[in-house]
C-alpha cells in the first residue's frame, strides 16, 4: 500500500515518545513492503532521516506553530499532486488540523494514530487552573476534535487510550483499534558484556542501580520517585538512582534531591544520546516508570525490558497493561512515594521476586516487535479501504 503519514518532529531534533514511535513505525511499515512517505519537521536542520521522510520546513529559521501547521498543509497538497496515497495516516492533531477533508482525494481513508490527549496533557503539566490556561486547554481540544471528526478509523497503543478517545472525545469505539507499540530489538538489546558497560559508566559491579528515563514534567512523577529514595537510601545504602531527561522541573527536582540529602544517591544525567540511553538500560538493575497519569503506552517500558532490564512502574494506563502481562509484582501499589519506596526496598532486599532479565527479554520479543505492529496496522488499513471509504465519523 502507498501510505502518507504526517507526524510532529524528528527524533534526533526533538526527542519524545511520539517522535520515536513515528520514526520506528514508518521504518517498520517500509520494511514490511509498503511504500511510505512521512512528513515531519526538524525546523530545517540537517538530520539523518531516511529518504522517505520530508521536513516540511525547508530552511532553518525560527517559525511559529501556525507557520508549521501551514507548512504541513502545503507539503501534503504537494504530495497529493505527486501521487495519490491509499491511506492518509496522521499522528499529531495540531499539524494535521489544516489538512481538511477536501484536500484528501475521494476514496482515501483517514486512519489517525491517537498518541494521547494533547490538550489534557498540557493542562496536567501546566497544573493549570487559571482562566487563561483553561481557555488554552479548550482551544487545544477544539483543534484535536477538528482533526478527529474527519477520521475514518483510529489506532491507539492501549485500551486506556481507547477509552479516553471514546469517552472524552466522543469517537465511535467500533472504529478504534488497539495495537500496542513496539521496540527496535536490533538496537535495544542486552549488552554483550554488561560488566564492561557498567565499568565504562562508572558503576560498581555490586551496586544496585536504578534508572529512570522521562521528561522532567509534573505528570511523570519524578518527584515522587526522588522522595521514595529517602527510605531506599536508608535500607539499601549502596543503591543509586540515575535520571535521564530534561524538562521544566529540572532545577526543582535537583533542589528537592539536595534538600532530602540525596547527593551521591540521586544523579541527574540530563538529555542523553540514543546510544547512551541503550547503555544505561543495559547497565541498570531496574528501570523505573513513576508516571502519575496519562501514560498511553510508555516506550521506555519495552525499551528497558528489550535490554533485559526489569521495569517497575505505577499501576496506570499503558504501563499497567504491559507489566500486568508479565508479573503483577512489577507494579507499585499506587503512585505515592511510600508505595514506591516499599516496592523498591522489597525487590532490592530480595523479599519480592520479579522476572529475570531473560524473562523480560523473551516477553518483549513475543509481544512488542515492529513486525507484529506492521502486520496489525496493515489489516486496519485494508479494512479502512474496504469499509466506508471517505466516510468521516460524525
């Protein structure tokens, strides 16, 4: 099939779950035999994106949101003049909002990937209760609805996001298809020599190492995890936590760790390269996902387990759906610092048994590979082409 997809940013330029998924997903669809074209933006900067990816911003220059949205519309229209696709597959509502139904040829279904409630995520991260924030939230949601109401089918990465899309946005649940995400197991894999990796990262062989890769924003729960480390330090003195990522809470979290006297126990790595991210997953004894809300899938969960590292996460959304299938012992009781501390101490002290590194790897290889995703998505695209072509959800 000929697939035209619109995304958001390019993973090298703007790290994040949606951008990682978009890059790996289109590669998987191409490897599966489809002809793909992906529209994204790296603001005109040079990238190593493959030839089927196109940056809609041609020259490097600061541009606003409306300009980027218009650039997506213009690039889409140009692609329509070049070649008619079999399926139009948008991944980010804002940049798809100006691609109206009349730009899509008759008979070409729109199958939208819903990666999460964009407006609600912003509201949670801003902790917005002021009138201006609420107005901005509603404007964002109106943009989302504009895109979703013209869609024929949806793909979501978890049952949790299926329910949000159906209940909060009023989309027809019969047209929402749950296809979990995946991980590039050729890149995220166990280390050939894990001892050497730990040595290169400055980690002792016998030191319990916890690792957390998240954006440093409120809904990710990093502050709860840091508070949990007070008890962990007291009961397992050698344990250390390394946090990779950047975000608005960076300084605040560093100050919190200092106030709790966790220097030497909690370390902030900042933004790490894709290569170093793999190395930290491989080296860690546990990867922690402390998200408080709106975790639709969590690529970090399957990335870590693909490297053989057990993941302990909060019992919400996509994290729960992934870890439940392997072991309930991998879930915190809730998202409080107390619950996190209790589980971490229990695991580190050997009071709670969790799956081995080999069991984590096997679980990912059986359930979260891109070949499985490409096959499932292809079936949805074929169904969309056969049933109700060009009929948007009302």
